[in-house]
């Protein structure tokens, strides 16, 4: 998989890809992530990429020309499955979207800034708009990093034990059951007996029950979606 991220703040997007699972996925060659600084695609003085909005009002808007130039340069090299725009008014990211995106070959992610991008960018180039939740960030970069993390960890081969993604919270519309590790008793706090029993069918049944009860208690809306 190849991910091209278009941003005015590439430095904000360095560290998420330099540690842990995402770093290993890149090292293993399972994903390539390329940053493109929008300022490299403008002919204007001071590398200007934004301007005041028509009709007046506070806040700058990213201009269409540098975005067009950047996207066109990328599209000249390869086909893209999705051109995604990060925006609080997009469809909210969920596990299903992450699963779907983990199966595609090439994606572009455009990070918004200031008041956003000229609407003509969205109309002409964007195939999918994603929000990470009902709150406004200063820009789309951190949201893009979240999309990348949720997608890359699902690419086959990225997690050393592939089944561990399959038992994640949300993977089957249920929250994950509680987990415990050593010691089996700490200051009187005990691990449920069944987990120490070695009876694996019983353990599986206990986990399924716990997952269901936890979901019913904390996120009953997930059960209604089934
Ligand atoms: N840009 C600003 N806020 C955002 C959000 N909540 N999701 C995605 N992109 C954003």
C-alpha cells in the first residue's frame, strides 16, 4: 500500500511513522508513506498557499491551484483508489472504513487547514471525506495520522500475530473483553479464576460473555447496529 499525504505542516506528521507498529510496517515494505509539502507546489511569493475567502469573513482558505498541481503530479505517476480530505464535516471514521481502506493499493490524504480548502477542490478531486469526531482540530494532520494508524495496522502481515487485530474492540461490533497479566493476585486484587483454569472452551465462553456485557453497559448503540 502507498499513502501520499498533502499538508502544509509535514513536520507534524513525522513522529507517528517513526515508532512502533507503523515504523515496522514501513521497514517491512508493507506500506510506503510519502509527505508532500503544499508549499512546494505554489508559484506565489512567500510560498503562499492560502488566501482570504470571497464574500468576506475571518480565516484563510487553502487555494485550489497548489492542491491541483500536487494531486495531478501524483496521479500522473499512478492510479489512486481514494483521494481523502480530512475535515470535521466528513463521515466519522470507524473500524469498517479502516478495514475497507486497508485493502486498497494507493490513497492520497489531503489535510485541511485554517478555514479549510476551496470548495472546488472537494467537488473536483476528493472521493471521500473523513472526520475523526465531532470536534475541530487546528488542521487535518493529526486526524490523518489517526486514519493511517487505524488502516496500516490492519494490512495483512503488519501485526506479528494477525489474529490480534481480529479480536480488537469494534472488529465485530463488540467491545473487547477485559485482559489480565501476571501476577494472578496483586494486593488482594484477583484475576478471574476461569482465566487460570486452562479450560479453553470455558475461557472463550467467558470472554464472549464479558464482551457482550461490557458492550451492553458501555456502548448499547453498537448492539443496535447489528
Ligand atoms: N480537521 C479539523 N478537525 C478535524 C476532525 N475532527 N476530523 C478530521 N479532520 C479535521
